[in-house]
């Protein structure tokens, strides 16, 4: 049974930082591309960043230079470090494993 458990969301002021974590089980984590997606109210879910098994990463243009995705294969965990957060980053953030599996989501709210 595949499980993806996200944590680290919350309320932060503009310019602040958060670090999201996604702990995976039930998959061969080390060979799986892992991704972070987000969905804001009234909008479609969009890719934020993903990272391949070898460590290469890609980012949405809107987060380049502010967000960093990383992975710890020994702990089956993928991270999203989010710096200089903006109100438009407010969304539910989802972890994805490969093409099939999603976490339950964690809310990120950027507001003063």
C-alpha cells in the first residue's frame, strides 16, 4: 500500500519561509521521480517542482530562485524549501510519486 504523508504547511507572512516534507512508503523511493504540485482555489493543479532519482530537478517559472526541491533516499522523503513566499503561493500543496500516487495535501497560506 502506497502512502505519501505531507507535513510542514501553515500560515506565513509574505517574505517568509516554509519547508514541506513528504514521507513515502510502499514504493521503491530511490528510483521514483517525486514531485510537488499545488492547487489554489478556483485554479487547476499545477507542477511546482519535481526531482528525478538522480537528483536532477525542474521548477515552475513562478518559483525559480525561491523554492528548492530535494530528496533523502535513505529516509524515503522529499522536501520543498520555500523562501521569499508571496501571497500568490497560497494553495494546497500535494506530493506526487511517479505518475500514479498523491498525498493528501497540506495547506500553505501566505498572508499578512
